[in-house]
């Protein structure tokens, strides 16, 4: 799984397509297995009216569907910008071992896409996004966790 300028060029072309259509921000991503593109997507936040429709999320979802599994351990993610915390988390959950990116998060911030407050929220910093988090009915939820753990057919992913 070597670095290929052609793959980044494809991600960039996909990002440009999304911009031209007005689907969302200037972001494109693809998942590559060996030398084969498994999925290629651009940001579709606006067209889908979905704040999670980032290029990386869509590419990961499509690749997992094509390959029929949630883990993409033999794949590489190419993206036109350093992934936001959500997309970085999705790549980690998918167990993608390597990602290549073009622009940095600082470049994205200069055009209005800042993840600074989300990183602060994750670190529990006081100047983060005002999101009140309240634990509720933990005992019932823990019972469900125990039921799942005790099932013989539960699959850990």
C-alpha cells in the first residue's frame, strides 16, 4: 500500500465535483485497497442536510458496504484535508492503518472550517462547545450491557 499521487489527484477531483455541485465543503476522500479504489466520495453535508456527511465518513461507509465488513485493516484513506475529530474517529473505528491528507486542519480553519472547539470538548476544556452531558438511568443501561456480554452470539467489533 504505497503512496500514490494519482490517488490524491482522484480525491481532489472528487472534492472539486462536490464544490461545483454545491453539495458541501471542499473535501474529497477515497478508500484504496492495494491499488484499487473501493470508494470515492465528497462532502455532502449541504445536499443531504446531514452534518455527518463528510467525505471520509461517506467513503468509509461505502467501502465497508462493498467489502462486507466494518474493519478496513487492509485499506488506506486518502483525503484532501486532515480529518476532523469525527472522521479521524471513524477511521480509527474502521481500523484503517494509514491515511494520506493534503491540507492541514489549520488550512481548513483559514477558510472557516474550524475543529478547535471540538478538540476542546473532547479534552473537557471550559471554552469548548456548550454541550451539557448528563448521565441518566445508568443502571438500566448497564443491565443491557450485561445482557449483551452474556449472549453467546454477541460479536465484539
